[in-house]
């Protein structure tokens, strides 16, 4: 529990943020004109209990159980992942802007990082919300770190993420990281980033896609997910 730091400080973050800044600004203009490819804004608000303000509150006081009520075991079963019943909750951390040059500060956002074990796989679920630009951009250094992407591959992924429809999982070339833009209640942009292992996973691309899809559905359906029992927490 506590605040975490997105990896990839220094020049890596600076290059990534600078490279996507122009595209983020253009996207914001397009969305203000009704050009958001995720669908009708009023429909998104009706189906999305999460908001930027809600994620900010979660990040400020993350608690001991993931404040976004993901049912990872249920999502894993639905995705056909073997050993789905062996889910252990491991960590809960929140991050808010720290310094004017940090990615979260530039995007006006916050994130919650919930860690699990699924058999031998380490899984992290990042729920990120921003008031400016695209939420996935904040986690590009994390995505690069976990998927071992080159800078060119990372920038190509960022461009695809910017254009992705809400609810549509976008996998890295390594297949172990997936990002999903989420509907938002109010202004701003939200995303779920699913990271499995480091650089690779035993799960198939189809399983990772389905897992990310089910988890994103849970993030949009917090009211029904609250009734589920959280996985047993491991002392490790």
C-alpha cells in the first residue's frame, strides 16, 4: 500500500510525452467537436460509474483492497485461463501528480495500481484517469518497461491507443500488456492497462484479449462488482 512511481524516468518519459503531446491536443479538439470514436458521450456517461474525480479519490486513499472492484478470478475463468481459482491479491497502490514535469501532472490525472498472482503469473491492473489528453499515454513508460518495447514500437502503440475505440483491448506485440479505453462519467479520459509478467506471458493473445475485455466490463459495472468477494490476500 502507498504511492508508487511510474518507471522510466528522465529522458524516456520526456521523449514519450513530447512525442504524443501534439496528437493528444488534436484528439482533444476532435472530441470537443463530437469526433470521439468511442461513441456518444451521453451513452458513455450512462454506462460508466467511474470518473476522473473518483479515481483521484481512490489514488489518494487506496486502502488494502483494490478500490476498483475487479473480479480477476471471474474474468480469468471467462477468458478460459487455467487455474483461475488460484488468484491472490498482493498489493494496492495509488499515484497522484508529483512535480510539474511528471506525466500525471501534465495530464492532470491519477492512477490506482492493483497487483495479483494468478498461479505463476504476476498481474497488475492499472486504472488511470486524466483531465487532459489520453489516459493510456500516462502509462507508456510502464508499458514500455513491461513489454520491452523499442521507442519506435512504443510510439506506434501510443498512436494506435489514441485511435482505439472505448472498450477495445489493444495488445502489445509481446502479448503480455493490453490497454482498454474506458467510458467516462463526465469529462476526461479513463483507461485500464493490464500487465502480465515481464516481457512475455504463458497466456495466449486470445486469452489476454478476453481477460482485458472482461476486466474493462467490470470497471464499467462497479455497482454489480461490489457484491463479489475480494480474493484472499497473500502475505508475500
